[in-house]
């Protein structure tokens, strides 16, 4: 099974050193969405200050296969 790495860019580059074995790109995409959602939910108010938040999914050869981008913009109350 191929191994995918879920690296995060949030003001600094956080490298996933272990990775996760998954059946392929479809499962990697689903895992990326689920993991990013959980991270943003758990960190949301405490640490996300409106800067772009990204997840770069790479394969075993360090090729980027997916990028997720999230941003937050407050437009007033």
C-alpha cells in the first residue's frame, strides 16, 4: 500500500514524519479532508488568526499529490 504524508502550513511548515498507508489517492483525499476538518475544529478559535491554512499531501517520493487551502476573513458583525 502506498504511504501518504499530511503536512500542514500554518505560519510554519509542520512535517508529517510518519505518514499513513492508504489504498490510493481517493482514500488519501478523504483522509485529508477528515484530518483537516478535525484540526481546524480543534484549533479554530485558539490559534487560527485568519492566515491561510494549508495541507499538502505528498506521496512516498515527496511529490505533492493534493493541496487543501482554507482561509478565514471576518467581514464585520
